[in-house]
């Protein structure tokens, strides 16, 4: 096991979610950065943790939320990660940097969002990602062109899963996040989590290899 991986073992999904929420809240309190940024992923797994953050984080005034990846879909679509993130945190005083869906060109939308991050965020302080059954992280799926991007922060990646295109953080951006949390819960994740820690060749393996430290929060014995 890599020394760059720190594992928090929880008994269940609720405990893992609470652990994640508290870790981020504590990081905000101890951070020297006046403005704190948090990158969020979508899906069902982090929803409970996000709802817990609403009470665990004492002050949202100087917090900026940004989106690690999303399906290239309008905000009205229930498969939109941005829709879920906005509905959770729009009641707070935090600033939300949303991925814009033009409906015209995913590559231009990715460029626009990358520019927005550069203009509004000085430090990528914390980030939350999940782990797909195929080893993908963010929207960097196996055998997609996005795996080979080394310069940009945000890209449009053609995946043809639910939506043709995804807007995704690159390895370069994910590497730069100071505190990256990998939330992996459920018995169906046990096999891929073991591959993540002990295997090679998957997107998650590359990410863990290039980062100095990554925190895994899981309810699985590994």
C-alpha cells in the first residue's frame, strides 16, 4: 500500500459521510486561507455528506464551491451534478462556481469553466471524488482521450455514458487539490477499491501515484 494513501474506516455509509463532512469542516477552521475552495462531485454517494456539511460548516461566507465533473446536460436534467450541488448549497452564503451548459459546444464550455476557476480560485483546498466500478475518477474513464491531457485544468471528455460528453477535471487539477477525499462506500465497491490500492493501469491508480497524499473514506474492509 502506498504511503501516500490515508484510510479512514467507517462502519457504514452514514458514518463515512459524517467523517468526510467533519474532516472538511475542520480543515476550514484550521486553514490559513481566508477564502476556502471545495471541489464537489455528483452522484448519490456524496449526497448525505453534503447535507451534513450544511450543519458541520460554521460559516459559508468565504467558501467557494466548484464542480469537479459533470455530464454535459442542462441544469434541468436530473442527471446533472450541478443541479444537485446547486440545490444543496444555494441556501448558504457560499459562492458556487457552476459549470455552464451552452448546448452548443462542450469544448468551449470546458474552456470557459477552466477560465472561471483560474480567475476565482487561488488555492484548490479540498475536493471530494468517488470511484466508479471501472476505476474511473471524476469523468476520466478508462480508454478515453481525457486520460492523456496534461496541460489543461478542465476538459470535455467524450464518454458516451448517460451523456455523450462530460466536463471533467484533469489529472493536473486533481493533483493540485491540497486535501482530496475519496468517498467509497457499499459492498459493490470492495473489489474496485482493492484494485485502486493494490492494482495498476486504471485511472484511479494513476491519480494515487501522482498525488502526494489522498484520503480514502470507506465502509469496506481492505
